[in-house]
C-alpha cells in the first residue's frame, strides 16, 4: 500500500509508432480520408471533390498517412496518368490494436469472434445482402471476390460476378479457391447482360478499366471500387505468387467490407 508522498511508477511510454498513430488520426481531415478509403479506392481528385478541400491540402494529408504506412497507391491500369489511393487495412488494424493495448483499455479482438458477429448481423437483416463484383474478363479478381464473399458472409449474403468481356475462369483461380477449401464447381465467367434489371445493394468494381464505364443499369446500387492488379498479366514464372497476393488482398477487403456493412458504415457510401 502506498503512503502519502509515494511516487507512483510511470508506465512505459507507448512505442513511437503508436504515438504517431494517435497524432495522425487525431486530425479530422486525415480521419475523414481514412474513412473514405476504407470503403472505396479513390483518385486524389475524387478525395478533393468529396472533402471540398484544396488539392495541396489533400496532398499534405496523404503524405502524412503514407509516412505512417497506412496509405497505398497504385497506378490505374485504365489510364496510367491516374493513381488510385487505398488504405492498408491490415496495417490499420494492427496499429489500432497496438494503440488499444498501449492504453490498457481496448482488448485485442479475436478475429473469429468478429467474423461470427458480422455474419450474424447480416443474417438477421431480414433479406440477403446482394453484391455484384465486376472486372473485364471475370476470370480471376471478380471470381475470387464472389467466392470469398459468399464464403465469409454465409447465408446472409448473395454474391455474384460478371465481366464486360467474359472469357473463362483461370485455372489458378479455381486451384487457389480449392486450396482454401472453397469449391469453385459451377462457377463460370458471366456477361453483364445476364444481370440487367436485377437489384443489387452494392456494385464493386475490382478492375480500373470497367470502373470507367460501369453499366448504367447497375447505378441504382451503392458503387465502390477496389483497384486491384490483374494477376493474369504477370509473367508466367511469377503468376502463381501474383494470384496468391490478389487472393489475400481480396479476402482482407471482403472481411473489412462485411464488418463495415454490419455496423452501418458502408451504407453511407456515395453511389457511383
């Protein structure tokens, strides 16, 4: 028991990275950028338009987020002059958990518990959540997204995919789904025309090219964009690694999206 005048030992200072995390997201504009990019990849001009800020101010805040390792950028495959910005979700989650541990106030969440809660929330919504993923050939990225969303979302989610120039499911797509215990039997590359007149809650483009001319008959839904590289264009000796990287990226994004939808955040996105 400590007496009067006893010095209370100081707790260890939080790691520099955690302190930087607090400083970075304490800024309202940077927090707003993170919230925007947690849902959809955007170009700098689109961030400027949505936040109604000068270009130089947005550039400054993007630089701060990049310094913390939260911001990623990828040159558009549709127009190489454009750059899409996205949030590194895994990095954000790791820093958030470390910040909580440093505060001794926020327990580290069990990913399995979070996933189960998400699925239960979506399943209780009264009707299935309908999502369509679009890319050019509907052979890899959109097929991964369809399968992983159905797998992660359970019966509360109806996911499908299509392409404007559908070809066939790439053999590596099927092989890597099977590697994770997901049976791709029955899946096929599908044309956009098949979904004319069908209602969707979300349209998620996973290809920069198709985002530029997303079909008008799908514009009643909330439109999001995930700027993902096409693994089918990678050199053959690096292709398997590229497919695995895209599969992992899509799985992270799918889980993040389902969590945001379950909490009502994703519903506030601006329709495309």
